[in-house]
């Protein structure tokens, strides 16, 4: 086996977290991958991984070797991409994951506009609010709200938006903290909202520079569709991204019209440590542009 092949197999073992998962990714048997690792350690004369029945850990030598493997793959990938990108025509399957709201209002419109003239690009879109292994599942691009702790992925802040605390126009009058709260699945049982006075607010009418509210979740939803549905049925109050709220102002009202909640940062995550394929780069640019338009509208 060539040294490049040995290093590539080792990198897959580390990135996937086990010999079994690496074998699945490579389309090889577990015994073949295990033998490759054993032969690599014999050739190098050092132990690269220590393994138990449940976990594997890099040795000091293994960690240093893994970093070099990543660098080598980046160089090889860049060489291929440089050659392929000479034609600058996007093609192939583009796999993107995002939460339901981001997918519906940001990703889909951006990709549809961007690739309308490129029929060779096929979309594989996954609406998913949970954690996804981009490398193991072959995902080109993930759009997430909030920074990811993953150290194996490249991430880039591509914009931001604000949530709006809102309710139906027929909601009974009274202190908003006494209204039933419709929580998203990522919110805790106890919810705290801090709002700052908008810059263009008349200070003679609104004196307080900040407001702070605490709520207890009454209802729960696992996607924005359900939250929006409950809000429009006047079941309670909750937050929606501003770009969704603006489309439903015939039914919903901003409960803090002179204040604004904190911005939520949006990040793009990918596993390309060198150059991106043309389609992925175009998709990222289109999504950034779309987010900028939504944030400024």
C-alpha cells in the first residue's frame, strides 16, 4: 500500500472515531482496515492509537502524525479542485443541512436563485435542528445558529438576525410575563429575555433603556411551524426570527415594539480545509447574500 493510502486510511479512522466507522466510509471490511493500521504502526515503529472496547485515543506520536495526514489530504484535495475548477461550472450533488426555519426562508430561496441556470447541480437538503456529523454523513455545508464547538470543521460567521417576542393580536391584555409561553425545543424550562431600547425610540415615551423578563415554558414545539401555528391560534406568546414574524404581521404583534432582543449569529460549517468545490462556494455566497437581505429588510 502506498504511503498516501496508509495515511488516508489512518485519517479516516481518527475522524470517524472507530475502525468500524472508517471501514463503512471506505467501503472496506473491518479486518482490512484494522490490518492497514497495524501495518502502518509496524512500518513507523510507533503506536499511533490506543484502543479499548469503547474508545480510541491518539498517542502523542499519533496526534502529530494525524495533523500531517490532514495537511497531506488538503494538499491533494486542492490539487484536484484546482484542476476541476478550471472549467468553473458547478455540477454534482450539493448536500446542505440547516434548521427548519433557516432552510425554508434562507437556504432554499438562495440555492434556487443561485443554481437556476445550472441544471447539473442536484440538491440534497436536510432540515435538521440537531447535531450532525458532516464528515461521516457526507454533508457539504451546514448552516447553524450559534457557534459550534467542533474543532474538526471550518466555521465562518455569515450574518445575524434578531428574534421577536410576539403573540396574536387577540391575546388578552395584561403583563406579558403572565402569558403562557410557547418554547422551542432548544430553550430551557426557564426562559430569560433581555431587550434593549431601539436607537430611534422617542425617549420621552420610553424611558427605560433595557427590559428583562423571565418565563416558564408552558407549551413546547420541535420546529418553528408548530410554534407559529400556536401563536396564530392565540395559545400564548413566543419568539420567532424577525424575517418570519414580518410575514405574519396580519395576525401577530411585536410585544416589545420599542425594544429589540439580542442578535443571533449564523455560521456556515464545512469540512473543506483547502479549496471548496465550485458549487459549495457558490452556495455559501448565495446564502450569505440572502441572509444580508433578510437582516436589512
